[in-house]
C-alpha cells in the first residue's frame, strides 16, 4: 500500500490489478445500486459502508485473490478509520507487543572504497573490544538497531568504557515509533535518551539531530583518538568515514544542546538490595492509586493476587533457597505485605476503569506451572490450589466490580513479548514481559510521560485492541471458569 493511500484509491488499484471492473465487483457483492460502488471508489462513503463492502467482496472472491491483496485493502480501511498517524502508531504497538527479536543485517561501506563492506555488528564488536567509546546516535530509532547495540555494547558499557547518547525526535507524528524503537536500550545505565524539543532547538540543529547517523569517538589504549562517522543512507546501509584526532565539528554542535534537552528517564533502577525492591514496589503503589489503568501483559498481574497466596509463595521460596526468616527479613516482608495489600485493594475495589488484557496461551501456561511470566526469582511456584483460587478471585472481582475488566486476546493473536500499562494522567510503563524481577540482572523498564505518546496508546488500547482483538465478556468469564479446571 502506498503511504496514506485512500481506501477508494486502493480498491480502484486492486480491481485494476485483478482485471475486474467496478460494475463486476458491485454485482459480486449484490449491491443494489451501481452508484454505491463508484461512491466508495471516490471515498464518498463512511467506514461502515466500506467495511460491509469489503467483507462481502472477501466472501465472494475469497482465496481467488492472494492474501497480500486483502491485507492491502484491510490496511487502507484501517487508515481511513483512525487516520494515518494513529494507524502507524497502532502498527508500532503491535510490533512491540508481538514481534520476536528480528534480525537486520546492517552493512557498513567504507568511505574510501565502496567495495570494503562489512556488517555493522562486526565493526562495533571490534571497536568495543578494548577501547573507550563515546557514541552519539541521531535520527535512527529502529528496534533492530537497539537490539544490535545491546548485544555489541553491553560488556563495554558495564565495564565503564562506553556511553551512548541518543537524540529522539518527539514530533507527534513519529513519537510512538521513536520511543518504542529504543525500548531494548532504554534502561541501560550507560545509555541516555534526550528528546528533540521543537521549542528549544533551532531549525538547523533539529535538522542535524534528525539525520540517521552514529558518531563514535574511539580512545584506543595506545592513546590514539579516532573519530568514526556512520551515515545511514537506506534501511540497511551505512557510509563509514574516519578521522584521526579527537575533535569533529559535528559533535560540539550536537553537545551544545546536551543539557537543554529533556532526558527520557527510565524508572529508577532496582538496585541489588531487598530495601531497593520495597521502595520500587511502593512507587508502583503510587502510580496505580485511584487511577484508570489500561494494561496488556501475558498473564496475571502481581497486584491481582491476594496477600496470603503471594506471601506464602515468597516466604516458602526464601526458605527453599536457604534464606532464614531473620528479623530484618520479617520486617521487610511486613513492609511489602502492607504495600501489596494496598495495591490489591486498589485494583479490586476502586471506582476507576481497569482493563487487563491477557494472553490465553500464557494464562494456560501459568495454570499448568504456577509460574508467572514475570515471576519473582526468589518465590516458589504457586500450588494447584493457589492457582485456582487466584483465577477464581479474578473472575469474582470481574462479576462484583463493574469497573474491573479482564479480557483475553483472541486465539489468532501471537504471543506477547512486552508489557504495557497506561496509568491515566501519569504515563505509560513499558517493560520486558519476562523480566523475572531478579535484582542483579538487567531490568528494562521506562515510564513515558509524553502526552502524545499517552494519547496514542489510549487510542490503540480502546479503539483497536478492545474493539477487534479480544474475546467478549461472556467468553472471558467462561474461559476463566475453564482455567480453574486446568
């Protein structure tokens, strides 16, 4: 589909490709008036009429047309329904939620000879092997690039030999794609994302910060400094140029705005102590308190599990790990129990809309194993009786509190890889769905407070996810009842 192609224009093109006239199409779908089809082709009809026509055409033609042709028409209709910008945002949210780690082979061409080509991963691996690096990224916010940088740069970053600053375009049209593209990197301590603000940056600086490029200052062990400039000129290829010496005219110009641009801050790091985890949990309590919550994750939220069940699983898990219930641990558990009780009561009883979207496959896995996708690493698996009680509570809360809603994704939806939660007026939280909350491991988590991002997520959640991709309330209640028998 061409960018921003209208539904009528797309249908006209598709009919021409198929060698079918508009009159033939109208007869196939039993339209009473030939004028109706011409109004559709002229984009002079509503989305409802277009949708009915497309459904009837699919039923009449079916597999005689390739799947790609139907996909093109579906996409054109989706663009008409929500507008091109929201459609791009919806597609970006779906990619993050459902896409496994895609591999893109970025290639680097030497400025000196275009025949000298090698993978970007190889270049980065060589540069990070034993040098100190200062890296600045502009323009590019692709998740595939972020994953590649995570693979190649984590060791150097953890050793204190690498820093990355990335300048993120938060223009409303691209804010969602930009932020979701850096999600794999966002919580790394050696990575900083700074938002390009129209109100601060002059036009020439904004133009520079929107060029897809990577600038690397390499400090070799020998004391020699090398400047690397990689300019991206298509979806896969970079042009690589190097200079000896520390300074390059572009870097000072970029760094001039380093402290003026707003930092896209991740949630505070967990740290390595139990006290840090208590403080971290308290921050969640503050986020959730008395606000509308829209959330999608593979399986049950911690704050939907009763205190008794969670407490038993954690304390017995500590005991199985050889950790004695000493006074300090008991005191900490008392803090966590109080926080958790407040979170549970807020989730179950508050008079604010709560919508929780789960994967049926992941919930079935939870019922078989007693392990959540984000299972706390020191707690034991829930027993069969506990699992049934947890699901029973979820179903009962849904029946008793009209503000509390559970939804299951339809069975044709792929597995979830990330968790997203919108806390009304406070931000959208993005994190790895399989974090495990191991305090000593990387924990990718960020609260995005940008108004445009929050609005795009709300529209995606209400108008796309809940309208088209979840089971009905009746089906959901029946599934919850069936899960208690797994």
